C-alpha cells in the first residue's frame, strides 16, 4: 500500500513541476517568476524526501535540508535584488 502512495506522490510532484514550469515561463511579472522558482525548490525537496523513503537512505534527507537552506537564501537574494537593485549593501 505504501508503494502506491509513493507512486502517487511522484505523479503529483511531476504535475506540480509542470505547473511551476508553466508559471516560470509565462509569469506576467518578475515576482510571479520568483515565487514559481521558490515553489520548484520546495517540490524538489519533496522529491528528494520521497526518493529517500524509497531507497531508505538517510543522506537524502540531509540533501533535502541543504537544498531548503540554499533555496531560502536564493529567494531572499532574488527578492532583495528586485526591490533594491543590489544584493550586498
């Protein structure tokens, strides 16, 4: 039963990636594109966690944590650049 749930999770994440890619390419504003990119990072984290569940590997969870930290810093940097035009003051 858990294998069906994992396959369903992979299918839902693939659909979410497709919708995020659509918003990233067709977003009317730069803010929409930044949000789409951040959501793609969140979906990548979920994909890594699902892969870690399938392979029963603890390293995947550490990789997901590192990607979460880098994704947060990247989103903050994009937003700061959008607002001020400079990242480092």
